[in-house]
């Protein structure tokens, strides 16, 4: 990364923080700038990593409640059985040990924009983190359907990798040939614009292969 790109990256980060009114005047700035990043998904983890790589002498703390991150990106491969959940479970060891990012296990619950402080709820109580720059990367959350319209143990959406991914995989594996797979496209905005098309193709391919395997074994049985 040359100096120009590095400066541009830091300038952009500064601009984002300024727009969000989360970065205050230099009076609170320290000799080693403190950047707090909320959210250890791909967004937050990437910012944390590249701040440490390109940011020079920057103290970076990543706040994330979960000890590991399940990759949504790879989750369709779990749905078809090509990968296990363990393969898409990513930990933060490299961020911590190789890039020197500080990890704080907890959930950001309050921002004091005037005082440049973030309050984090942790297993041992609330912690206050002072910052010079704050990056918010908490991803998106779900808007639940009205009560009675959705039963997650019957109709998983599996748009967030985790237990629903496993449930959908098991449901697909248990499908009989005369059963129908129905999926809907989430209302925008949602986690991944090409996600539904990708899942439809992956599931169609999986069921086609599964069915042809069934046909092969069925016809082999008939020949005997
Ligand atoms: C099936 C599927 C396939 C996909 N395929 C692709 C693909 O091929 N390529 C691609 O680029 N993208 C793909 N995507 C999209 C991609 O997964 C998302 O764009 C990406 O995960 C978003 O990352 P994020 O860091 O913004 O948010 P998230 O991954 O949601 O991470 C947010 C993090 O913030 C944490 N958090 C939330 N609130 C707080 C809080 N208050 N305090 C502290 N931490 C908090 C959460 O625990 C979480 O770890 C796919 C998505 C799906 C569902």
C-alpha cells in the first residue's frame, strides 16, 4: 500500500466518523490514536486489520459479543453438505496475535458522542472505552414477521449463518422426491442482494443431484 492510498483510506475513515458525529476535536486525541470498532463481522474485522496494517501507530480495539464468527458467505456450502459448520466458523486469533488488534468481548450499548466514550456490556459488567475515532459496523438485524406468520423451527430463513443453517441443511437432506422446496426473497434491504438467487441455484443443483442419485439406485435395484 503506497502512502497516497494509505492517506486516502485514513481520510475516508475519518470522514465517516465525522459524518456520524462520533469523532470529536483534537482536544481528546492522544499521541497514539485510539480507534474502537464495533462489530467483528467482515466489515469491522477488515477495518480493524487494515488500520493496524496501514494506520501506523494506531491502537485498535474490536468490540464483538461472539467469540467466533460464522461466515454467511460460505453458509450455502453447509446447506448442501459440502462443508460442515466448523469450516465456516472463523475465530479472531489472527487479528489479535498477528495484527495486534485488542479484542473486547461484549456488546456496545451506549455512545457518548460528546465525551468520546463507548459503553460496552460484558460478562463482568459494563466497561467504558474512550476513543478518538469510533467505527460502527454492527451489520443489519431482522425485522420479525407478525406473530403467527413464521415458525423458525419449521421455516428457517438461514440468512444469518448459525443454527438455522444446520436446520435448513437437515430439512433438505430429509426431503422426499415428491416434496416441494419453496423459498421467498426477503424484502429489501437485506444481507446480500445475490444471496437468494445463489441459494435457489445451489438448492436446485443439490436436489437435482440427490434425485438423480435416488433414480440411479432405484433403477439399479430394479435390474437386480
Ligand atoms: C447466504 C448468503 C451468501 C452470501 N454470499 C456472499 C458472497 O458470496 N460475497 C459477499 O461479499 N457477501 C456475501 N454475503 C453477504 C455478507 O455475508 C454480508 O454482506 C456480510 O456478512 C456483512 O458483514 P458485516 O460485517 O457488515 O455484518 P455482520 O456479518 O452482520 O457482522 C456484524 C457483527 O457485529 C456484531 N454486533 C452487532 N451489534 C453489536 C453491538 N451492539 N456491539 C458489538 N458488536 C455487535 C455482530 O455480532 C456481528 O458479528 C452473503 C450473505 C448470505 C446470507
